[in-house]
């Protein structure tokens, strides 16, 4: 199948193995491969997907002109929004 991802955070260590999809990142532009131990969210165990102050998702998304608010109704930055459904409030 064909796919293309941009400005995404993924956990794909097993996919990169030779018998899986070793060229995954050739179709995943500006993607970040993380582990479950990386700091991204405030409290993943309790499904709080607000971004942590050390999150690599901050300022990493691609702007989409008609998406101006996050799920909390907060304004998303127009030039450097955050990856995910919540904009980090600086």
C-alpha cells in the first residue's frame, strides 16, 4: 500500500526491521520516532494528551489553515502549531 505521513510522531521500532518496512521513513517526512519512555504528554497513563513542557511535539506540526482551535478551544499558532489535538499553552 502507498502512504505518506508528514510532521508526525510515531513509535515504529519493530516496523523498521528488514522483514517489515525498513524504508518507512522515506514516506514519513519530518517524522520523529519515539519510544514510550519519551516525554510527550502530561499523563499518558490517565489519557491526558496535553503536551508536557519537554514535548518534542511543540512547534512541529504543519499549519492547516482551517484548523485554528485545539480541542480545548485554545488558539493554535498559525505558523508553528503543535503536533496533536492540544496546543501547548506557553
